[in-house]
């Protein structure tokens, strides 16, 4: 054997050894190796991250905002119902919830009772689904909502700012909400959630958006939020999702990125490509971009919010959405895609039984890549 052959064979032997040792990690060792924002996260939370990452190369979990709370022609159904189930026989796999008005009212901005929401979130966990939370937070002075922009109010809520204590009070209320999300009688378990704070900040329609704070202020806000919830409030059942609106480059994506230590999920909210001025064919490249960023950082990518309002094309689900989700062999490796809420008859993103795209939606969810509630493996345990 000459020297070259010796080196080659040694490298192969080393590779095999590494493969064998990595594939024989015990479940306990896997838990200690999982790199997420919260080192003290519960096993279920770590498992959720691990399993979503494992599923992402082959499957996309399909989600819907407020799925269990209401649909296009119904509201406050007390048995489990969702428009998606009415159409295809099962609920989505991912369920979005919204915190706006927490602490000010018993109901959120879209008239969903917070009490009922807690119940639904526990049900979701019990059925093996995933809960994700967004928060269109009101401003602290003058009680303006999240869309009433024009002033640089972020600096006031950062540590040292005149409204910082108010931000903390808001996060305290949130911590109380999250602390109620426990299931089980004797051994209570916290329900893991994916929290998507300060979203779509690459646009300027929210007061935390690009024109209303510097990149440094935005990062400081995001970092403070994570540290406060994790370290001060002791919440250990949260994965953190960062979700700008559509951006055109990795550089732009990372401009306000708070850092690897603060983010678990590399998200993006994409509506623009499906609107009149947009081009749906841009979707695969955008997905490729977030999957690449996630891979470089050891994280998960997700289409955190999306949809085509009122779905005006009958075969949109398969001819456009599915085709484009699958088109790029990297881009298809997102863990989940969630469409927005079925709020009104002119503002809905999932079909209902009378909708002309319902049949095509059934074909969409029959695709092996798309997972709904009954098809997801146990996300909250790690199995060898
Ligand atoms: C927006 C719209 C609003 C809703 C808000 C918060 O995109 O759906 O009607 O109040 O989200 O959920």
C-alpha cells in the first residue's frame, strides 16, 4: 500500500467510525446534543425541534391560524371542528394562535377567547399537533395598535427606556398564559410552543418594523424578549422563530437577525408572491434561501405564514402551491407551512366545504409530502 492509499483508507475507516458512533448515541446523549436557544428546555420541547428537523427533508407539516376557533361560516364550536377537517376529514398539523389584546380583554383581536385558546392548545398537544403563537402587540403609549406607525417607539421599551416596565408587564402576562399550558394530572407536562415574536419586521407596517427602529434596536428587543421569558420568567417550553416578510437576499434576511443564540426556526412570511404584483414562481428560491440559512446554522426552516387570500383559483393548491413547494430540491426541506386565518368571507386562506378549491385541497393533502394531524409521527418523544 502506498502512502496515498494509506491516507485514503484511513479516512474511510475514520468516516465509518464516526458514522457508527453518531448512530449509536443514546436517547439521553441526543438530548444533550440538541442545540436550541434554551439549554434547559423541556424534553418535549427539545424533541419537537429534533423531530421537526428530522422530518423536514421529506415532509412539510401543514398549518392553519385559528383553525379550531372559527371558520368561514361558523364560530365558537365547542366540539373540535376546523374548516380543514370539514373539507378533508382531519385537522391541520400546525395550529397558529394570536396574543393581541392579552391583558386588556378576555378575547384577542379576532374575538378568540384566551381561556378557550388555552384549552385548544392543550388539545392540539394531546392530538400530537404543533402550536405556534404570533403577537400583534399594541403600543404602550396612547394605546395605538400594532399597525399605527409613524413614531420610533421601540427605543422607549428597551431596557432604560420610559416604557420598558410596561413591556415587562406584558411579557409577565404572557408568561402567566404559558404557565397555564400544562397537561396531565399527577405529572404535569408543559405544552411546547413555537413563539414568533416581532414578525414581519423587514416591512414597516408594524411599529417594530424597519423604518421605526435601527437594526441594533430591533436585535436588542428580540434578545431582551428571549432572555426575559427564558431566564427571568423561567419558561422552558418555547422554540423561537424569526420571521421577516419577503426579503431578497441572505444579507437582507440577516440584517436584523438577533443571533444564533436567540433563534431556533428560520421563518419567512410570504404573501407577496401570490398577490397581484407578485410572481408565485419566486417561491422556490425564497424557500431555498431560508433552508440554506437554516442548514448553515443547524436550525429549521419554515414558511411561517403564507396563503392566497380567498384562493381565487380552483386548482391553486396543487397546480401552484404544491408544485412550487416541491420545485427546488433544497427549498422543499422546510419543516412546516402555515396559511393564515379564515376570518371573513373576504379574508380567508384555507378552503371550506363549499369553496371551489376544496376538491383540489383534498388532492394537495393527499400528497405524501404534506402532513396533517393524523399523519404526524410522535413529535414530543425521541425514539432510536
Ligand atoms: C391580520 C388580519 C387581521 C387580524 C390580524 C391579527 O393579518 O387577519 O384581520 O386581526 O392579522 O390576527
